C-alpha cells in the first residue's frame, strides 16, 4: 500500500535513532499492518456512505469505533516500543522527589525549557496522565514545541481517546501542532488519524479537508512532500477499488455520480502531483501510466517534463542542504534568495518555513520572513500568525514586537488585543534599556494615530496622555532600576509628547512644562536641545517665550555656545528693540568671554598634563639609560678581571712562538702593513710594555665554560614531534620540573622523557618538552591545556616546527559570535567555578565554564559560560544580567568578542635590480650627519676603498702595493687577544 510506503519514507527522513533492535522493527511492521487494516475498513465505510446500502458494512464487521481502537493500538505500538521493568518502590520515590524539585524550579523560573521537558518525561513515566496533560499545556503556552514533542503528545492523547468528544480534542491538538512549525510527519499523522473517523458524520469531508490543507502546507516540499501525496492518493484509490465490484450493478447516472467521479479524483491527484517538481517523480509517472486505463493526455506529459526541468534547477540547493550539517543557515539563505528571484509566493513561504524549523532562534530570519509577508502577500491570518510565532520564538527581540504591533494595526485588529500584545512585550525581558524605549514609542505612535484631534477632548486622547505618563514612570522605575539607566537620555518620548501637545492639541503650556522637565534631566548644556525648544516656540508659541528660551540657552549651553548666541542676535536683529539688542549683545559677549577663559584654562591644564607625561617619560628614559650604563660597567669590569688573570698565568711564555699584536690602522694611512710589526710589546694595565701570553682556544673554552653552571644540553629530535608536546607558562620557581610534571603526564600514557629548558645560569626558563611512547598519549595530553600548576595555567600545545609548517595554528578560543555561549564580566575575584556554575545551571544545562585568568593564574573577573542551546543562553541573559554576586554587579551578554587588530608589517622595497631588500630604518628626519660606521678599524679591509663620507671629501687612495692590498694573516692567538681587548 502507498500509505505504508509514505509512512516508511517519512520515518526514513526523520532523525536517525541509535541501534534499532529486532523487537523495534517488529513493532513498526505491526503498526504498519494495523494502519493498513484501519485504512481498508475506513475506506469500506466511506464507500458505503458514497455508494449506498448496496454495500453491506456490517457483513465486513466494520463499526465506527474500529478505526479509533486500532489506530490507537498502532499509535501505542509506536509510542511504546518496549516494556521496562522497574523496582517500583525505590524508583517511584526517587521520581516523585525529582518531580517536586522540577515543579519548584518552574515556579521560580517558568522559562526553563529543559525543566519543562524533564518534568513531562517523568510524569509520563509515572503514568500521571492528568498532570502530563497540564504540564504540556503550560509548556505549549510559553514555547513552540518541536515535532518530536508534539508527536509524543498526540500519540498519548490518541491512546486515551474513547468517544467523539475525545476525538474532537485530538483534532484541536493536531490544529495547534501544525501551527508551530512546518512538520510533514505531523500532517501525515493528522491525515491518517482523520481516516479513522471516516464513519462519523462528515468524516469523509474531514479527511479530504485535512489532506488538502496538508498539500497546501507541505505538498511542495521536494524531499518530504511525496509521502503526503501518496497517502492522499492511496486513500482515494482505496475508495475506488472498494466500489469497483458494485459499480456494474449501478445505473449509468448513479455510476457517473459515484464511481466515475471518484475515479476522476484519483486522476486529478496524479496530474497535480506530476505538475510540481518532487524527488522520485519518475516512479510516480510510471505508476500513473500503469494505473491509467487510457493513454496519458499530452498536457499531463508536458507538465511532467516542465516539472522535471524545474527539478534540475532546484537540485543543487537541495543537495547542498542534504550535505550540510544543521542548522544550515547559509544554505537556506542562498535557497531563499533563489526562490525570491523566481517569485512564487507558495515556494518562498515554504523555504522560509523549512529554514525556520532549524533556525527558529535567529531573529533576522523572522524579520525577513515577516517583512516579505507584509509587503507581498498581505493575507491577514497568515501575516499575523507568522508575527505571533516570531515573538514566541525570539521574545527578546524588540524589532519583532514592533513589527507585530504595526501588522495588527495594519489589519484592523481590535484595540484590546493590541494592548494585551503590548503588555506581553513589556514582560518579554529585553536585553537593553533602549529596547523598552523603542517598544513604548511604537505603542504610543499607535495610540496617537487613533486620536481624532479635531475634537477638543476624547477618550482616545486621554488614553494617549495617560500612556505617555505611564511610559515615563515605567522607564524611570522599572528600566532604570534594572539597567541603571532609563534608555532615553535625550528624552525622546517627552519631546514627542511636547510636539503633540503643541501642534495637535494647541496646548503650549503643557509643552513648556514638558520642556522644562527635559532640561532639568541634564540636557540644558546641549545647544541642539535648546534650539529644538526654540523652534517649537517659534512655530506655536510667541516671541516673548522665544527670547526667554534663548537667554537661558546662552547661560546654560556648554558645547556650542557660539551657535546659540548667533541665533539670539539674529532674532533680535529682525524682531527686537534697541534695548533688546543691547541686552543680547551684552549677554553674548559676557558669556563668550567666560567660555574663552574656561577654554584657555582647560588648554593650559591639558598642556600641563602633557608636560608631566613628557617629564615622566624622560625620567623613565634616563632611568633605563643609567641602568644600561651600570650593566655595561659591570660587564667591562668582568672583562678586565679576566684579562688580568690571563696575563698572570702566562701558559704560552715562549717568545719565539708569540706573535706581535696588530696596531690599529689609522683611516687613510699610507704606511705599509709591515710597519705594524716593529713593536713587539703592548702597553699593560700599569703603562709598562709587557709581553702578552694568550691561552690556546681549548683552554679559553674550558675557562669560559667554568664560569657558567653545569647546564645540560637539551637535544630535540624533530622526527618525534608526533609523540611530543610542548609545555609552557610554567612557574620559574619549580625546583625539579621533571619530578613534578611526570606524575601529571603519566596519567595520559607512558612518558619516555621530560626535557626541561634551563638558561645559561642554570635557571628554569618555564617550558619543557614531554615525549611519550605512543602518539595517542600525546593527543590525550593536549587536554591538560590550561590546567592549574602551582597557581599558573599550564599551556600544552603540539610540538610543531613553525619554520617547516608556517600555516600551523595553535589552539585559540573562538572570536566569532557564539549564541549558545555567554560572556560574564564584573565577577568578584574570589568567585570560583563551582559557585558560578551553581548560579548558571538554574537557567539551563551548563556544558562548560571557563574563568579567564592572566598568565600568572590570577582571575580577571571574567568568565565564559557555555549552554546546551541558544534558547537557554538567551534566557540566562535575561535573568542574570545585572545580578549581584558578593556585592559585585555582573554584566551578562552573548559572547561576541571584538576583532583583534593585526599590526601592519612594513613593506619591503625593491632594489633597482628588482630584488626585495629590507627598508633602511632611519630617524624621523632621515639619515643623520653623524651616522658613522661602527665597524672597528682593526677589522676593516685595507684593500677596500673607504666609503665617501656623507659631508666631507673622499679619502685619499691607499698605496697600491702588494703589502697594502693583502691583509696580514692572523694566528689564533692574535685573534683571541683581539677579542679579549674589548
């Protein structure tokens, strides 16, 4: 039967469930057989109603209740795939305690989604049918339910349905279920359940109505719409087959009225299905050819071929959805753009609905969908339904509530309903104070449009004024208490009220009172606020109040007093008397002189602060220079001491082997190089000419090594990088790093070697290499990253040579927007991870908490809290932002770190030959005149001509003798003495 095929197809496309057993498969097969039996008997009943008493229903044993009972059996078989054995005493007591805890938690926070789900699961397990129904009802009023939750609820209600009233209750439940999200499986269940009631009055019409609505909703669904089409077509085909045996006994008129018309319904379903692009269209076309007794009309074949061509255009988008992982927002956005270009409203609506099933917590998607419906379809029930679902899914988004109020006003919804919706918006829990200002403005605009200002007084006008008063009180009390700000520093709401009173109600006295209140709220120092009030007075007031407002503005304005003074003088020049002009000039000059004086003082103060900063910088610079000179002085003393020790030892005392030291060559000297060998002694420390003995290089290396501590060399074998990890940020004070770290890493696997790194003086440098026997142990050791060791977070990373792998990236925390993760700031430094987790888990399932610390392991008062899903994170923001923890007021927001600024690298420049050479680094004014070469003259090549000085004549060329062109060779002893002479 096609119904069974449709059911199996829908189950195959549902989420895969782990490990179906043989018993589960047997239950599914039994449920399918039962449904086929129900369908056949129900069709028999429908045939009896359609054909007449010639078809004996009772002989076949069909009753009106058979369908209900056997469908309930099928639903029960699906919803209860196995039997569980419990130890009732202990298990029931434990479940009851958990139920009481969940109920208490929901009484505190009714927006805890997971708490609702757990409570329903336990109540269902305990068999508390009445309580389960109430719990589900409460949850559905707050949250839209998923397809799985609805199907479970429906199966339970179907199993308890006994009479016609219960059936009507199940129908109502199905109607609610199909409104939350687009769910092909729920529509399929709805159609099959309605078949069970076909024997009741209007049953046949009910079945067809359900299936037609299902086709309108999901019939265009390329992957899941096929099941609905086949179920509907099989239902109509079953009626035809049941009526075929008695069709020959009917008169031609009765046959045409009953059997032929029923046959035409099946033909119509085939033609309608083949005219739209669906997966597996070829099989449907072949089935139609086989079923039809006559050849298919040419129009049907043309529509089928056209649908196949359309299917090829849609396939790339459908395949992209199949290959991607949920929630597949980018793929759905591309699909939506494609559908909107084509412009078919039904298909655009369908792809939006499909996208929202997996992205129901994305406000921008709801905004785009509702905007499309507002501008294109403009169907009242559809538009308002989508707006209502949008605010139920994303209640924290003020833009959705504002659009909802506008849509309700646009479609003429009753004023009382709009007011109730606005009250729901106020209790939705927005994230920012400005959101409350925005929703109040939207509601006040709506109330203003209801007022007929031609009347001096009306009920609507009084309601508008009372709403303005309430808005100001609400922002002052509720919003300011929660956010420490009203969200309306410029008093936009009061300004709108003042304009309405002045322009529409001709009540300037009330408008002036409102502007006085605006100025007392810290706005008197802004010129634009005074000019706004002045313009209102010019349009609807009188000259006296305009002059008074500008005089006050001159005295109070601090940001742009010149502008206010200019407006005052302009007004007095055109409208004022001489006395008014003199007063205005005096006031403006006095005010501007005082402002200039204040600005000069502020500039002097700023210059003094800048000078202090420069002096501090100069002091720091001098301190660094002194420290550097002291360090250099200590180094020079050490070198002199080593030289004196070498002179005393005289291990190479043989005069014949001693080589004379080279004299320093004077730049530009033309004397031959051989003349430097005339002197065979060097002036000692006391000014005497003494012979110099130099140790052999081996002795010098041994002596230099003796001055350092015995530091072991740490060889590194790059071939073992895969089984080695690099450990850093360890405390420098660790006495025995290897002994302290070995127990920690042995928990991950057998450790082959730990190689700590020491400085030349033997101090531990805070990092080491840990080599394992197996690669899986090294991978497991990476999980120890950020583990606290002696009060510092230990960094563990893979051992990778970055010179060979420049693209390798070490672990970095995500810097992108993560809607399921919260950023918490303002925490007390003494707050522990366990304390924060205890607070956060009241709002959802906490997957991870990370307290941010510096490299020394000290807390920064920041934390990241990861929840199971975006909905829980959003509810936590609403409940935790502004909470006080240990006298600290914390701030909570969705994690969205700012982008890090990458420093720009200086570009290399090209040499004239084209090769890239590094840019020469000079000072701010280029290369200075005193920028000399620092190469020692003793190391300069005498044969190479000296470079011409920047600001002097070129040196004279040296003598071109062979002695001058060839540098004298130096022995090891000469070279050693040259280095030790520094």
